[in-house]
């Protein structure tokens, strides 16, 4: 498998432009150490050492692709604020054009994590729950329709922040299907009907279980286990959930269903049971699972754009996810890191 992945990584990724549509945000980290409790209240005092910022949400999906040299178009909303400027500067440094980010009247979505060493103490979110004006949504629809024509694959990165509405998803999926362009969705919520017609949706185990009434969740994986993860055996709750998930294929007119299973890897549920796939994880040490799903869908979309067989796609996605969960913070994959990981298999 190592030689096969190395062979795939030698392909010229510049031939496969990908459009990423969804909720872009700015991830900020305040790093420091806790040495005492505040005399004002029973809370820890963080002695801040430094601050880092990185693109998050759909923007992190784009960063993962750009790190491999894939031409990326990113479409989303930002505000007219300092967070928007920092986000655009980070994207431009990575070679990602920001013309597809429309400046709306709502603030840029941001998440600020307060970190004491490896421990997250608190997360501060900035976002608005106000509905986006119809004029902004209309302009966004026109833009993504135009950008989708040049894409070899499309990713809808839905963080339930309002960008991936049913109108946006269906407009994009319908146009892509007409052109023969694969559409991969990182979904949110219990009702997946707005993603009808996509090539695949990529929920994690808990997200899929939540959309399937009657599936127990207490024995499903939540976060990757520390240490090597090469388990090929799926427990009974996982097998039941995947069996129930097959009903979504016809209901949503999907080509296949992709489910991330934390330490159990990734599974593909196909229309025929004989075509189902399961690839075990390649996790070495888990420090932070933030952004792992972004990495997985980015790798799967690249494989779909290049028309790789699904076993190759799962191997690449698992390998990349294993790299990023071994790093603190929202960190995108890069070609050098992926090559190094492939060589160590």
C-alpha cells in the first residue's frame, strides 16, 4: 500500500481544480500555561505566550487541498471586520484566491480556543444567527454556478452556519450532475434531504446515527483512540448502523455513502453489499481531532476528481487524517508530510 500511495502522490494535482463551497471561518488559538487560580473567581489564569490563526471550516478544507498543490476555488461569506482580513491574508499566503468570498453584512465566523499546553480550557465563538439577506444569497448562487463549470470536483462543507442552504445545495448538485462533476458533502443536521443527488455524503458515525432513528450511539466511536489504530473489526453497533445507512442511497440518490469511524477508519456503503469497503485507520498518536473531517473530505474529493478507485481514495484519506490528528491546532495536510507518512507505513 505504501508504494501505491507514493505512486499516487507523484501525480500532477494541478490538473484537478476543486471548488469548495460552505461555511468559512477563522480559527484562533491563544497558547499559554496555567500556574495559578484567579483570586477574583475560581477559574484558572492563563499566562498567554502567543497567538496563532488559521483558516477553519470550509476554508480549512481548501487549505488541505492547497497543501498538495491542488488549484482551489473557495466560495463563502465573510464580514467586513478584522477577522476577515486575517482569514484572507492566511488564504492568500497559501495560494488560495479570495475573490469567491463575498463580504456580507454579518460578522466573519470565528472560533477562539484558549489552550493551556495541550488542554483546551475554553472556546469563544463569534457568529450571527440572523438570516442572510436574499440579495446576498442570490449573488452567492450566481457565483458558485459560474465557478463550478471549471471544477473537476466540488465539496460542500456544511457547518450548519447558514451557507449550505437547500437552495444552494440543490442548485450546485443539479448543475454538477449535468456536467458529470462529482459532489462530495460533509453534512450536518438530522435531515440530509437537501443533499439529494450528491455523489456521496461523508458523515461521521455519530452524525449518521443521529439521522437514523433507532440507532444506539453509546457504543459508537467519538474520537480516535491514542496509539496505533489498525483495527479491521467493526463491532455490532457499527455494523447495524452501516446496514441501516444503505437505505439513504436510494432515498437521497447517492452513488455511495462514506462514513468516518474514528479509530476504526473509514467505511463505504455501496448499493450492493458485495461492493462495501472498509479501510482501517492509520493513527499514530492523537493530539487534536480539530479539522480531521476537513482533511478526509479534501482527500476523497481529490481522489474523485482524479477518478481513482475507492480503495485508493480511502487509503489516502486515512493516511492524511492520521497525520493531522497528531498535530495540535487546526492544521492542514501538506505533500511533504503525506509523503513522509506514506514512507513510514
